[in-house]
C-alpha cells in the first residue's frame, strides 16, 4: 500500500513537515545525498524523521490542540532575526503561528537522509555498545579510553542538532549534549 505524505500545516492528520518534492529540491543541492532514492523509502524516512522531531520539547506552545505535529507553534522565538533592535513589534521575535520554521524542515530532511544512509540499522534505537569498556572477538581486542562517551540520540547528527537546538526548550537540551574527545 503506498504511503501518503500529509504536510498540511496544523492538520490533525499531518505526518511530515515537508513534501517529498521539497526534500528532493533541498537534497538535490547537497553533497553526499546519494542514499536519497526511491519514492516509498523517502516517504518512510520523512515520516520517521518527523516522529523523532515531534517528540522533542520546543519553546512556545502548539498552535492548535488538534494538530498532530509539534509545529506550528505560538510564541516560539525565531533565532534567525538579524537584530532585535531593528524590530518594530515584539511579535516579530516569534515565528508566525501558522509557519513551519525552515530550521525544522531542513532538520527533518537531514534526519530522513541519515535514516536512509543507515540502511537496515535502526537509528532510533539505543546504541547496543553503551557501557562496553572492552570487547574481545578472537584475537582482536578493543578498549575505549575513558571518559570517552558516544553521542546518543540526535546528538549523533550534529547538523540536525545545530538546526533545532535554538528552538528547543532549555530544559530539554540537557540530554542532547555531544561529548567529543
């Protein structure tokens, strides 16, 4: 059965922030996007990416109680405003309450691409190697230096996290930090 993408802003049945055509246009101008193929896999990846992004806690409030997705939002500050001193109205500080921010759309497309690049690996699952200090397979042995920590969740995708971080509620970002050694 073919999958249908519903990207109607504020809809109770929406399952994506972008259409496949929007994602195709964005990824058509991006390097290393060769995994972006096949209409049905694209739709599935977009829907899965939307699910992951919608589970996060963002600033502001959902515009309507019946909307299926996290956006649009009321009182969600727009971090891309050039200068707050140039504003004439405090409403200019926020995204319009009938708008899906470009940051969210691009994050969804980037995450969908990561899902397709992973193939059959479930990127939404926890890393099965969490807590392993030493692993020995036959004569091969690996030990990770301490305090090395692998990034988990969306922190594994810095491009996605960079896009959405300014929109997240500050209490929701603590689990998304990336530790690099």
